[in-house]
């Protein structure tokens, strides 16, 4: 048998991207982040992987990663990461001088030290769009300077069976002048996307017979058998539901969301109420027959397609394609943040599987 390809995840968070590599058969060796709760989640969900709590603004910490891998006698095959680049995100003010825009340089430096066969960097679509794509051009040039040809591509999550409207740009870099990396083809068309109901319709309602929202238990039984292929896939290695705790909204919110039809938002409220909201996604109720909106880090602006509550951590994780045996740690707000910041594991898996065609054993 050939050995597994090794993988290290910088800016790992909970490890959505590297969980995709793990599920594709890679040996995920290490996750690095500056979020303690996220690293606990990472370590518990990637086999024998280790986790290092390091500030990657400080490039002297790169040596600690190199030393760790040397002690473990690991030769790195693939470096992956999703460095925060808030200055390019459409979700906030676009600030080209935001110091977080330069965090990707930690990946450049580590790749230069370790010379992995491939580098996979994930980021926001604004990287290709803001200021003529200056962010993408910087990344491509900086990796070119150390011998990697970076190929960028915008991937749309529903095309790969993920029940969530999410666009992300991926850069895949191969060294030694290899320039022909081809991204995986779409697996689904828009008439057959996996929907919210396909994804989460089997989870406990967290609602009493008279419509009252309840918290639910830390560990619960499934409400029904798996009803769709997607649910079967999510439940494959799990016989209980974790991270499925309800959030009981205040009376005003409960009243407002009860007035919003499925698939609509605050603009559907009676006129005397709709003017109270400014945020464009406020009081958005998911559509059961479509993928969800992009999962956020817990802003409480999205609501279940059927119940008058926000989705639980587990429902959000399902919509992100985290399998049910992937358990999140930390308090509830930390768990929401981990889910919202992650790359959908199924997107990571399809990319990792394609990348194997280009790696030397």
C-alpha cells in the first residue's frame, strides 16, 4: 500500500477544508490557528492530528511549525489554508490596507521552508474582484517567486452537492512549473441542487405541539429515519444528534418572524414593521426547496424555513456539509463562529480528490 499524502492546515479554524482532505484519504497532521475553542474542535475531528495555538502575524512562529513537523518526521505533501482577508470581503468595509490582508504571507513562508507538492488557499470572491483583483495578483506573484504556479477558480457550493449558496475562490499551486491543474467539474445543476429541507428535514423540531420553541438536549435521538441521500450521507457514522440546541427568541423577534413567509425577509412585513430593519438579510426565512443563504457566524438574521427560530449549530453545520459525527466544542457562540468561518468539507473533499491526480506518491 502507498502511504497517505500528508496535509497541514494553517488558519484552520474548526477545520472544514482539512476535514475534506481527511475524508478524501489524506493524513491531516496539524492544524494551526489562534482560536483555542476552534482548535479543540479541529483536534477532536481529524483522526490523530495535532493542533498548535500560534499567532501567524508573527512569522517567527513559522519556525515552530517547521520544528514540529521535523520532530514528527513528516514530509509535507499539501499545505492548505484560508487566511482571513477581511479587506477584500463584501461583508464589511473593503480596506486594502487591512493588515489581515497580508496573513497569507505565513503560507508563502511555510511553503518556501517545506516545499510541499501543492498549496491550496481559499478566500473570498472579492480577492478576484476588488481593485482589479490586486489581492489575487499578489498571491499569485508571491507564490510564483518561490516556485509555485497558482491557478485561481471561483467555486459555487451548490454545484458540488452542498445545500448552501456560497461562493469562494480557491488557489491551487503546484511547483516545478506544473501549470495544467484543472478544477473538478460541477456535480449538480441548478434544477437538482440539494435543498434546505433535503439537508435538515430529519432533525428534531425543537418545538412543542402548541408551537413553543424548546432548547432540546445536548445529545438527542434522530426525529425520523434519514429521508434523503444527503441526510444518509450526513448520518453515516453517527447514531445521535449533537450540537442541536435551540435558541428561544425574544417575543418581538418571534412575532416578527412569524409574519415572514417562507423564502422571504423583513421586506414582507406589514409596512409599520418593515421600516425597523436596515440590514439586507434581516429576518430572512430559508426556503425549504432551495439551498440556504451563506451560513454566517451567528448574526441571528437567518431563520428556519418552518419554525420561528434561528437554525441550530447542527442545522448550520449540515448546511455547510459537516457530517453529524463532526462535533463542535466551546460555547454556543464559539460554535456558530466555527461553522460560519469554515470551508464546506464536501467542497474540500472534491478538491482534495482531484488534486491526488497531480501528486507524486
